[in-house]
């Protein structure tokens, strides 16, 4: 989940990150970087995002759909 205020939430098996995020966009996508502050030392967690269409993105090849 990415909010308009610049905070992101990422959930996966054994991983839950809620922190600030930044966007480095390019042609057709970009890199979404979430700063993981849950570790002993904060670490960036980059995600490769590709825009598929208005309601769909691919994150490292896995498709995700917009929910409202």
C-alpha cells in the first residue's frame, strides 16, 4: 500500500514494513524504495515497479491490482 502522504506498507511472509517511501520514476515504471526501520539498522528496500495499465502494476513480475 502506498499513501499520498509518502508512507508505504509492505506485507509478505514473515515481513511487515510500515515506513516512509520514495519514488524514482522512469519510462513506464520505476523504483519504489521503502525505508525498513524495523531492523537494527534502517535499510532501504527497493521494489521494481512497471506500469501495466491504469489499474495494474507489476512488482518484480507479479501483478497487483488497484483496490479502492
